[in-house]
C-alpha cells in the first residue's frame, strides 16, 4: 500500500555523506526521488562548464558520461525556464475549442506533437533545424481517409501519443459504405498504419461502448461499459491480439473532467494511474498495464481540484490538489518501489498568494516546481520558480488548513513559495541582436496555460469579442494554441 518514506527529508550534510558512498548510477536514481534529492544530486554533477567534483572511472564507461551530460543539459533548460527565455514558439491554428483541445484533440509525447487543426490532423517534430528554425508541420496520412471531404476536424478525437511517435486517434466518416467509427495507430515517422479497428456505430449522437484510453509502447488500452460493469482492455497493436479484458471498480475516461488518467512506464513495464473526483473522498487507483489488475488503492479526504503529472520512464508521478477551505495546495509525490508497490515519498505545501489575484490564470509543473501565469489585464505569460520556504510557521499553517479541511491523515514536511516572475521572451530575429518580447495577438486574451512536458508550455489564446454562432451569442472567438519551447537551441539537431 502507499505509505510514507522515513528518509523523505535529511539535512544537507547527512544527504551529501550518503551520496559519497554511492555509485554514479545510484546518484542518478536519487535524482528521481524528490525535488530535494534532485537538487542535491545535481549539485554533485557541477554547474555547466565547471569541472566535476570527482574523477570518472578509468574504464571510461559511456553510460556515466551520458548521465553527466543529461544533468548538465537539464540544468541548461531549467536556467532558460527560470529566466523566461524561450528558444522558439509555435502556433497551432486550431478551430477546436480549448475544452476539446484538453479532452483529446492535442497530444504531445517525447519529441512529437499532434493536433487537430483547421488544416486537418497534423503533427510536428519538436526538434529544430541546424540553424535553429522550426521544422514545418506535416499532415497525418491516414489510409482510406481524405481530410476535408470524408473526414473533418470535428470528427477526430482521443488523440494519444507514445514516446516512439505512434499516434492513436478515433475518427468518424460521412461515407455510407464504411463503418461510422475507425480507430487507428499511425507511426508518424514512417506513415505506416500499425493498428486499425472498425466499429459499426451509425448513431452520431453517442459514442460506442468501446472507447480508446491510452497508447503504450506496444499496447493500446481501451475501456468498455456494459452496465453495471466496466472493463479495461488491452490490445497488442502490432499483432492485433487482445491481451486481456478485466472488470474494474469504476469507468476510466480521458474525456471525463472528474477523472485523471495517465500512463507511466518503468523498466519496460507500464502502469495506469486513475484519480476519480466524482465523489468525496477522491479515489486513487493504480493498474498494472500488463494484466489490468489493480495493485494500489487509496482515498483522499479534504482535497479537491487534482492535477496529475508523470515523469517519463521513471515510475514516478505527482498529485497536486487544493486543500479544502484554504488558499493552499499540496503536492503528493509517488515513486515505484517494487513490482506491486508505490510509495508516497513527499508531501509538500504550496503558497503563492503574493502578486496574484483570483482572476489570474496559472499552472504548476510539480516535477520541476515551475509555474506559468499571466494577468488578464496584461496577458503576457510569466514564469515563476517555486523555492523552499524556511519559515516553520507556514508549514504549521498548512498543516492546520489540512486538518480543518478534512485531510487529517496528511501532514506536509516542507513548503514552497514563488520567486520573482520573469516575462517569457523570444530569441532575436534574423537581423536583431536582442531578445524579443512575446507579442500578444491584438485583442487577444490568454487562458488555461498548461505544461505539455518539462520543456514546453502551451497557452490558449482567444478574443473577448461577441459573435453569433447559430442562434447563440458566444463571448469569445478561438485564436489558437501557442507552444513555448525552452530546450537549449545548441543541443537540438
């Protein structure tokens, strides 16, 4: 069961003493435990350009050198993010509303992003050309479909990407001689169709019982409801074989605003994390992707408005939630300990009341403790870094708020607060020498920022104008999604 870590927090001298006895591979593992251990481990790697505090093994193991390069590379993009220095910005001219964009019409994973746009279903590599320019978007070629005639952007949903660039999506067609619903897995790099499933469902007012959920390394995960029972299914998408179909305690859905569902991978194994907020207390369930069985279950009372963040290929994830009846948030960090065990390795409080109003829009990446925000009166995005608060009174205040809110079984060990914000700017133009301020589109407002991953921040832009849509008066017009990339340009191919 999910428990607590007795070594969650040690003083700096004790932590450094422990690291002095560890092999470099173990230091890398310590970096994944928590933000506190990450900062200590990275201090051992040295700052960019500095010499390392130890001598590499005489064997010249390339894995050790690669580990050090990863630490230095991470330090570079974190420095860019802290200073608000974006290396590039992309715009996706999508006519899809932001709600649909969050509910399965934009996906990013690894080095790829796919979006249901005005031009159809497109994808783009997040790499840059040698000269630093952005690679152009490409259309997703779907065998048997023609975008703009038989397939329209409002008929594409359930976009999911894995780290290898395999795109899962569901499409509906107008053609009478084919099934109404088709699920596809396309390899973006080769254009090869790896998986297809046709579902005869002519009722356009509802979804089929079988719904795509997630895509892993080799499996496609589905859910199916046959009242009153819900099922989790997995297909081997390269062979088409049904791996399993098992009943679950509740339905799983990426399109349900009261649920959070994510896939995490660790050492070749996959796990599905589901956080249901339909009832109080909220339920956290972890499923083994190999068998579909639930291996962890727990409840959280006194917390609401959860977000779920995963760290790729580490077996770790973080829950962030509002503390009921207070202005604080709490971070719950989980790490895989064994085949059937996940451990809560960190409980941390967040406070950012300084410089913010209730109308501000913001998002937090719990894995790096960076926050993006902007004010509606001046919608220029800003980046904040959350730093540790050494005031013990704040920790006591957060714990008191947890008790009053009903989360009597949770106590935070330390708290975070924001530093001074930095406005996001862009690299110099072709003839310029100074960095440029991001120009907010005329008459546009920003809303709903979110972190696609550690290096990419997305912001939805819209106007505040009144417009007629059918018989309804809409208050805003959709302008697109802006994606800010903070990856160091000199490291990108």
